[in-house]
């Protein structure tokens, strides 16, 4: 065992999976989570901390003599936590504030892609409702309107008819539903095809593909209901053929890393490429500068290597010498949510049967520990994970776990991974 101390910033299922994996690494002596959740306390020390306050994070890093900081969510990255910690000689994994604009500004990302000929939908920058109306009259419907800035994953509206278009305009400009995030918007052509996510780890020069996944964004079965942070995922996806992966690497990943290097901000961190496959060609729907949630909960358990060593290799610019070992199995995660999510929901419900679940099969998200009891504290409460030799097997295992755990108001989608079975 080593005495390396690692701090994971964040409190969701993604961060719980990170902490769980790091805790298994021989090089790591202690994992800390800031602030963590009810589940991370089983294998990490939770630290009460405002993750959007860079000074507060630095104080805790110094106090606990942290050797490596791993940033989970996008907001601290957009807030420049990486630049700030680096100027204080702290080892931190993630892209700097400039490169983080690939996620924090839809228009920045679109402009860089246009400059480097990266395949993407047709788009137009608009700064008023009148400008958006002009584009709509010119292009016709359907179109997609995206708030330029971060909007907690809810700043994308697909306008298929006049009603949804007018609602989007109201929300973006008149009601300022997204605040400063929608001062400008990206109006984009609506592409139709199959979506998947490709996750890479980058050291500024080189990259390695971690895995592929498919998320389920809508709240209810058959992709109905409101958008959520994600109700489940599986990895890998049959959509990630050799041809699609090769095109994504050559037309998207390599050029975007070149772009960041050219601009003086070599990209170090996770890169999440959300693509739409149209006529067997990948188009970038979005870049995220961190791992997805819930996709992390299926990608990380399939990583056989030491997670700590992988992060360290990136920080030392030594990724090209790493031989990544990924399990050939399939993982499925189902989000157990609180009734009412993504709208209003109750909190404070006790969760039962967690002690019946084996290690690595449940990652906590919206939970807290109160008097030795695990209590619900968020909309997405838990992620159960089934790992099998194939997708069908993994789905069965995940649903057995989903049925086993109980709390008042528990709900989950019954069709996670079903789409993946139809591709084969």
C-alpha cells in the first residue's frame, strides 16, 4: 500500500464511482470526497466544502495534504479550479478554464469545430429572439436551440413545432430561464440518427479511448417525459463499430486536441464526445470536459488498470506508454430516482436493503448519512450496476438489484439498455 492521498471533487454517482475505484488502487492510501455523499463515506472521508469556491478547496487540499485532486463536475472546471490549484503547485486532473469552454460555451465549441473542420450540425449564433426568428424563417422547423452557457444539462430545446419554438424563445430570452447562460444561443439544424458517447482520457498530447456508452435522458420508458440528468446507461454500445470509432478519432478527437494545443492550452483531462451517427458518419452534438453521469458508473467498473496510475500518467505526459486494459464485459446502470424527479420530489426517506448489495454494484448520488441510516437527499438517489458477459445478462443483473433496494417513492425506467439489444 502507498500513502497517496486523493481528493475527488463532487457529490454524485460519478464521484462515488471514482472514489470507489481509487480506493481499490494499491498506490492510494486515503480517498477524500468534497463534499461526497452517503455512499462515499463507506470508502472515503467526506469533507464539507463549497466546490465552487476555489479558495475553500485549496484550504482543504492543504489541510489534508492531498497529492492529487480529481474534479468531477463541470462547474468547478468552468470556474477555473484547475488553473487556480496549479498556480499553487497542486496536482490536479482536468482541463484548464480556457479548454473547459468546450463545454461551458456551446458557441466557443462550435466556432473551434468550424475552424478545424470537425463534423457538426449547421449552426448560427443568435443574441436576440428576433435573430432566432429570422433563422427559423430561413431554415424552417425542426431546429435545436441551445443556451450558450452552462444550464445544468437543461439548456437544450428541440423545437419541432411553433408551440415548442415559442416556448423556447420565451424561456431563453423573455423569462431568462437560464440567466446569463442564454444571453446568446446556438441555433442548430436538427439531426436525426443514433446517439452515443465516446470517453477519452488525454494528457495534452496523446489520448486513449476509455469506452463508449449510451445514456437514457428522458424520465420515462420509451424516451418519453422531461429531460433529466440521465436515468441509466450501458457500456459499451454496439453502435461503436470500428468504422465509427476510427472516424471519431481521426475527424473529431485528434483535431480538437490539435486545436487546444494550437491555442496554447493543451487538453489534459477526460473528454466526453457526444455524437450523432447520420448515414454512418459521426457528427458532434456536444463536447463535455468531464465524465458523464451516469455513464461513469458503467465505464469505470470496466477499467481493469489502476485508476490512480492512469491519472498520474496523464499528468506526467506519459499516456502514450500506457497499455489500457478494459474488460470485455458489458455494464448496465439504472438510476433509482425519487418520485417526481426531475420536477419536485420528496427527500429524507430511509433506504433499505443496501447491506444486501455486493461491493461495486451500487453507487450513491442523492443520499446522505444520518444517525447511521442512509437517507434520500436528491432526485437521482442511487445507481445500481449489473455487469455481465453480454448486454442481456447485464440488464437482468441490474434490474434484480433495482428491485431489491427499497425507499418510499422509488421509481426507475424499465427499458434501460433495450435500445442496445435492438442494434444487434
